[in-house]
């Protein structure tokens, strides 16, 4: 049975819009766990645009399932990870101007720095996953640098506008899973998965965990809005 990791970055994005204390991603993570999430994912970005160092520290203390830290393979992030000891580190490419992670890591062209980051993290006892496209060469390179897991970038599948291209991408992902399994690497997947496309995605066997953020937080806003407005109406009308 596949697992669900809930990415709570967007909760921090809303908090940072006002620079205050709410909504708190730590509270959101606890609710996600109560609802059955198998893990919590956060991305501590170099520019700290959403998740803050404080969130990572508190989540390390409060998450009862598994804490997956997405991060760039920089010395600063490796040091933070070794200090806080998440249950897994997922190395992702990071560009300052991007809205969200765009595309997977180019492991083939960055073998040395990635191997160094993987070695330091694994040496400190943290399993490492590499966020990559469903590309056989990238998977072989991930194996060479010693990754425990890969997280397959599902963005192309999620953005497909017709069945044919969706099918083509599913086959590519299926083949990627098979290759990773042959090499003894665990497989997770994520990016752009939502309530409309997850059923088709789960037809691919062998993916251990799906990391989903945007669609879950978006839905939470809509399904929670009625209750939130009712609560405020009551306070305003019956004061
Ligand atoms: N996996 C990785 C590596 C990501 O960078 C992201 C986006 O933060 C996700 C999964 C989740 O993607 P989404 O927010 O589109 O569900």
C-alpha cells in the first residue's frame, strides 16, 4: 500500500505573507498526521521564503510519523540537516526566482557535489533521496552517488493535457521504477499530483510514497472556508 507524505510549505507561505505567527505549519502537520498522513515534508529554502529554521526545529520535535526535509545540496543545508536529523533528506534543485521546484536534479552533470552531500548525510545517519526526472541515465547516476531513494518528478504527467501524453509519461515512470528497483533504490514520487490525477498515478506499482502539497492545502482552504466564515459571522452578529 502506498504512503502519503503531506508537504506543509504552503501553510508557511500564508503565514509569511503577514510575517506573523499564523497559520502555523507545525499545527498543520499535527492535523495532517491525525488525518492519517504517513509523513510530513518541508522544503527549507535558501531564501527562507516559507519554511523557517524554527519550523524545522519544532517539527523535528513534534512529528510523530516521518519528517522528510527537502533541501538544496549546499554546505549550509547539509550542516542544518545533520544538526536536526530529519528521517530523510530529499535533495532538490533550487533556483532563487522559481515559484516552485522546476524539474529534477541533473545528477549526471553534478556527480561530485551531490556525492559529497549524500556521503555527509548518510555518514551522519540520514537516508538520502534525490528528486529526479524519470530518466534512466539520471537513475543510474543516482545509484552511483549512493542515493537510498529517488523521488520521481511527476510534473510532466500532471501537466499532460491529453490521455496519450499522460499514458506516455506513465510508461516512462513505470520503467523508471523498474530500473530503480533493479538497482536496489527505493522510489517515491511527487509534484503536481492532485485529486484528479492521483488515481491514475497509483496504477504504477512500486512507488512507496507520494509527496503532495499544493492540491491538499488548496483543498483545505476551500473545504475549510465555510466553517471559518460561520465562526466569524457568529462572533460579529452575536457580540
Ligand atoms: N516533491 C518535491 C521534491 C517538491 O519540490 C514538491 C514541491 O514543493 C513536491 C513534491 C510537492 O509538489 P506539489 O506541491 O505540487 O504537490
